């Protein structure tokens, strides 16, 4: 009888241990599914009707790295000429005023000189262009050192960028450049680097970089300030998304990838370089996947509400 009782106790004990082991060992699939669901945001049809979500595919493209510098718009001195008398005399007539357009050979002023015995000396424009400076008035005594007019071609200008000494090694002739002027803050003007200065300015420790700019529409004016960006390096075949798709999740940068239907997946992403509103993605999103660009903060709010509800 004692042997039977001991046998039954052993059976009951082993059965109890089996139940504890089973309870303490939940299926790993269930844990994986729960973790996956935390990153999925599902919007109802009603939600979708009241929010404006826009998506854009992650794309492989080129990324231009730029060097920024302060600058100014300048007349193109290779397309600029001054009108000066070759003899001393009295300026008797000015035929043009500021902003007047002239052609090479036009008589722009007359000077009476004793050396010509009463015959007027004709001062002529040497280039086609526009009068950008007027330095004299009729009746003045003038000599060979006196410039009467400055003529320049306004369709060809320079942007002069003041590049820091430490950055000048990255700048090369032929590189593309763009700049914005205060008068047109939302517009970009484009040109190419044509000359790099050979002297460092003592006070600012900068070097002048000359950028040739087309100004056929005449909107740019010499003297305007310019915020210049010179494209120093181009990276090819990098994965890019708009920086508007990025949200901050704790210590991570996240995006929301559009799935089938009304589902969106939160992804932590590893970022690379950023330029002109585009950011390089090193990990977390694949080419062709659609990321939410407008309205991603709404998905982040829905995600946070879900997490608070679970708590």
C-alpha cells in the first residue's frame, strides 16, 4: 500500500511540473507577432477621409554636396568699359544717361579741346551695353584721367562668393553653383565657377570665387547680396527621400511606409547626407517603397495613442 501511495504522489508531482513549464514557455511566434503589430498603424476609412496624406517613393538618384558662402552680384568686368577723353577740354554734351543702352561706336559725349581748334572731340562707346555709371555733367573740365561713363553688358554678370580659407581646396573651376538674392528669396540663379582668387583677405580669411551668371532677363543688379552654394561633390546612386518624411521617435529617426490598403508601417532609419530638402537613407527603407511625406505627424500621433492605450 505504501508503495502505491508513493507512486501516485510521484505522478501528481510530475504532472504539476509539466503544467508550469508549459505556462512559462509561451510560443515565440506570439511574441514576434505582437512586436510586429506595434509598428503597424491602421487608419479607418473615416480617418482617411479627414486627413491629407501624401506619399513619395524612395528613389536612387544623385546627391550634390554643396559649400555655402556669402557673396554679392557684380558687373562682369570682362564685359565692362569706361569712356574717357583722349585730350583735355570742356565736356559740352552728354548724349546718354544711366540705364540707356548703347552700341559700340555710338557717340556718347562731346568735348571741346584747344588742341582741335574748335572741332569737338567725339567720345565713343567701345562695347555694346548699358550705361551703369555716369561720372560727369556738361560744362566740366575733363582730362585723360576722368571717366565720363561706365558701360557694361547686363546680360552677363558675376557672383562673387567669399569662401573661407579652410574650404577653398574643395572648390574647382567648372563646378556648378547656385545662389539666392534678397530680392528673389524663393528663386535660385545658376552659374559656373570660372575663377578662384589667389589671395586670402587678411581680415575675413576668405578667398574670392568668381561665378559666371547669365542675366538675360535683367533682374539681377550689380551690388545685390547673394547666398551662394557651390556643388563640390556629387554622389551617384544613393537612396533619397524628402526630409519632410522624417519624424523623431525617441532617440531614433523614423518614417512611415505605406503598405496595402489603409496600413502604414513605422520604420527606424539610418540617415546619411542631406542637401536641398532630400536626405540619404542608409538603412530602413528600400528603393521603390512609398514613404509618407505630408501627414506623417498624424500617423505618429496615432501610434502614440495606441501605445498609451496599451499601457
